[in-house]
C-alpha cells in the first residue's frame, strides 16, 4: 500500500505550465515541472524539469534532471543529468555530470562536464556571479547592487576592479531578509 501512496504523491507534484510567464520559479522540494509555453527569468528546481518541444525559455536554469526539446536561451546547470532531444536548440553554458544529445538537437555555447570532486557539484548555476548576472538573478538594477556592495550592505568579493558574488551567500542574505 505504501508504494501506491508514494506514486500518487509523486504524481501530485507535477506542475505543467502551458502559458507565458515571467519571473523566478524556485522549488525547494522535488517536483516534476513541464514548461510548454514561454518563460523568462530564472528556474531553480529540484526533481525533474522538462522543456517541451513548443516551449521558448529565456532563463538561467538549475535543476537535478533536465530534459529539453524546445528553445532555451540561458545557462543550464543540471546536478544529475541533462538531455537534449530533437528539435532542442540551446544557447548558453551547460554544466552537468551526464549529457545526452540526440541527433537534431543543437547546442550553441560551452559545455562543462562536472564530477563529484568539482567544487560546483551539485551546486547552483555557478558558484559566483558578476554584478550583471546578480542583477538579473535578483531582478534589481545593477547600480543598486553596486551601491549596496560598495557600502557593505551586500556580501561580495573584490576581484581586481570588479565585484563577484557567491550565489550561496546571496541566497543566505536574501533569506535573512536583508534585501530592501
């Protein structure tokens, strides 16, 4: 009987998006997410993510298992595996320990195969972000980010004349309610 309940709970965690959406979607618990429409922003999922054949996504994506059949413009970080099936067209940086690319799928960008020994595994899209990347991630103007980091309100790392931001520290900062 426990097996049936587990399957039913897993089935209840399916979210099928067939609309035009914009923003940040973050799932802390595993979910089976399917996007069939248009999406802009950031996707941070646990579980599996499927970008359907008719989907158009302009977002940085972080997930466990990611399958893409549609168009994606953005960086993709899959901690378990990434599969591209025809007619997928991906523009961006890909980072995953396992990559499957079917005939007819297109990658326009860089691929980085990671291992468990890699410092980014199974982390987020990247361990650090530029001010511009952080601006998109937080949906805040770059000038505001630079003001905050220069005044010590925002955690950042000085890299020569530029700033870098560790995603895990930014997430902790946001969770602590320090964003205002």
